[in-house]
């Protein structure tokens, strides 16, 4: 299964094309819309979220609500487009530090940094959420589920470590997608302080995926390792600057005896671990434990009190351009990350159990389950 996205931030629409999705699978369009709505929520979002109300339109690949094995084309209209269409816009020549404005303009020879900003915008991630929602539905059919929560925004951090998968449901009730009410309030206070100062905030979110069978991914080539593929998917989200699996960076400070998960076996239970410091992945493959991924997001580059830059037209010192933006988008990025990770898991799942139709996959899955 592979996919492509197209579209610009203020263009008519975003488009995603998914190829290799099995035939005969019933697609829940409203589930995709619910995931799109989750991406738009979150304390600290900007004015655009009051304009957009993302809804998916599936153009191809379905007959009577079921996939037919051909490419699935999906469209999300940009409701903000009429506010921009047909209007003359003077070039923006003030690149924002931390954004794609400068490097993109140099690379493609633009005299207007807006041309780089339009495609590099995080608006594109709405299309990837739609793709990931398809992946979620397929994986859920085979008992694989994911959830996400925010661990930190600015200096406000969740003190209790080791939040279990069932506890993550509480995050969906929080404006900042945090499982703890007191920490949620501290995070919102941080956002308010940053907003008042004309500044922005980043943070850390954690994805957990349960029910993943042993053996997804591979150690035989670098680009087939499951952890490297997950890291690439997460790092491709605008603003993400760090990814770790399981103990991650903390493992570098410990002895091997404190890091590796001992393996046990009981006749009625089968193989199991008492710890999951590896985050569900060993040697580039899933090991049957819950997959745990954390990602760090930097503060958004658009500040209402802009940073120093250079006008790319006159090459004179200037203040960076100010555009409508969020104060903090970590809760939204968490949803994007969750669904980007599920897309990778679905691709790896289909490599092992895949076929042209859902029936074929179910047969292979049952054979695997029976041992």
C-alpha cells in the first residue's frame, strides 16, 4: 500500500491517492471525518480552524461503500479558498526563521516565499490523516488499535510515567489531549502565557499501538526496519524534530541490564515480557508488545512578535512576515502522528498478510493466529 498527497494550503483542495488497499473492505466515511475533526481540535489553535471544517469526499475506488482494489482518490475542500481566490497578493519576501520559506525559495527559484509556504504548510497533513484513517479501519478489523496523548507542552509536563493504553482514552476529553486534568490546566496556562507574549510553544506526544503481531518489519535491509520507517513517517510531519521508540534517549544513560526486556514463556500464556522498554520493536521488527513512540515538536515558526530575518528581494535586514497561525499545535500534531504511524503499521501488516482482497488477508491472518 502506498499513497501520495497533493494540494496547497490556500488552494481549492487537498487530494490523497491510496493504491494497494485490498478489495472488499467496507469504508466508514464518517470515521474519516471524525479523525479529521480530531486533527482540527486542540487548545492553542488559530483562527483558520474556525473557518475549515474538513470533510472527506471519496472520488474513486469504492462501489456501494466497499473498496474494489483500484486506487482510492480522496478530496478535502479548503473552505478558506474563496477568501483568497481571484485576489491579487503582493509577493512576500520576508522569510520566517524555522519555516521552509527561505530554503524553499532558494531551491525552487521563488521571489515570493508564499509559494514555498503553501505546500510546506502543515495543512497538507489533513490529507495524511485521511489516509491514516483508512489504515486505522483496516487494522482495527484485525484487532490492532492506536491511541495518543500529549506528555508535555512547554515546561508543563505529565509527571506520572508509564500511562497504559486503556488510560489513553481520557486524553480525548482534554483540550490539550493530556490524560491528567491538572497537567492539562498547566499546559493551557503555558499556552496563554506564550500567546500573550506573541510567542509559540512546542511539546512532546506519545503514540501507543496495541495488538501488533510479532514480525512486522525486517532486519534484512535498512529501509525495511519498522522503527526506521516509523521514525521517517513521524519526522516528515512539519515541526517534528525528534522521535524515540520505547526508552529512547533515556536508554543511553542506563546499563544493558536495566534496558533490555527479558523473555518468558508459559504454556497457557505463551511468550511474554514483564517490561516493555524496547517499545515493542527489537531488531527492526515488532515483538508483540505495545509499540510506544514519542515525538518532539518544536514551537511554530510564525510569531506575532516576529524574529529577525532578511528580505530576500532587497537582502536588507527586516522582521519576519506575520501570518495567521497557531500558538501551539501539539495536540493536533499528536493526531497526525498517530495516523501517520498507523499508515506505516498497515503497510507493514499488508507486506506479511496482504492479498488483493480482504478475504485473502483474513485467511492468512487466521492461519497465523492458529499457529
